[in-house]
C-alpha cells in the first residue's frame, strides 16, 4: 500500500530538539497566544501547522513560552473547539504535548496510551479529530526510554497491562538488525522497537495491515511521525 499523498518528513522529538535547525517563521498570528477559531483552523495549511508546532517546541526548550490567559481560553472554547492538530502520544508523564509544543486550550486533540499505538478505538478518536472536528495534522509523538516498550521487550504480564503491551508485539518482530539480547537491557533493541512502532504510523514498515487501517481511517490528513532520536525517518 502506498502512503497518503501528503506524507511528510518526520519532526524530531523534543528529546532531540537541537536538531530542528532553522525553519521558516510560523504564521504571524501565532507569535502571540491566540485561541483557535473556525476561521483560523480553516486558514492554516498542514505545512503551516507543522511550523507552528516546531516554533512552539523551540520556545519550550528555550524557556520562552507564551503567556496565556487559560481562564479566558476556557470561556472562548465553551461553545466549540477547532484544534489545528491531533497528537498520538504515549502515557509517559514527561512528554505532555500541550507543554512541549507550547500550545493552549483548544489547540490540540491529544490521544494518549502507553506505547502510543493506534488500535481501533484510537483510530476512531483520530477520525473524530480530523473528519468531524477539522484537525489537519496527526502527529505521532514518540520518546526515548519508554516504559511500555521496555515492558513489551521483556514480555511483562500484569493484569490489563498484558493486553495493552500485546499491541506492541508486531514491532518486536519488525525490529531487525539488532545484536545482543532482545530485552530491555539492550538499548539497541529498545530503540529498534521504538522505531518500528514509529514507522507503523509513518507507513514505512512491512506491518501493512496496521498501516492500511491508519491511512484508510484518516484519508488525506497529513500524518507526521516523530523520530525519537532526532533523525529523519522518511
């Protein structure tokens, strides 16, 4: 299966933000904290949204985040929401998308699950975000040292977590070219599994059924996979 027509290069994750380098400026409206409206959502292109997210990530890393009146944004979004993007993220408490991209209330849809995989429920949520609510970008946000990935590598069994980690099993088999033990003690293997999960969402893996479901559900929406080590995965 071929990837969607608007597939783009990967955005480096916050753990490797220094590799973002130079970029064009985000739309002027986002030089200040604003609340998303139907008009601003409609006007933004996927490329512009990516620039907005990259600029926000740079502000986060530099400690120059925008000041926001969150109470005002709550009132302004009470009767409707028009997020520009949806983020598929891990449960990890150290990677909150609204903070690492310096976004406010009403800017992002965020779907979080340990291991940031997309099952039927998550795909349905992303369908709502894009096809119903108008988000134009889906960003898959990975990170290093993921506990869920490590658990899957070690075959952890614990209540409902057992089923959750089973969703990562295909990536264990897809992680090739690794020397040494295939456990969480082998950082090379953990990184390979993480990259395999990332490529599922990016449409660059042999796990075609998962990839087909992702692209079929989201159609023309731009899907951006985050490279957890700051290297281009396109």
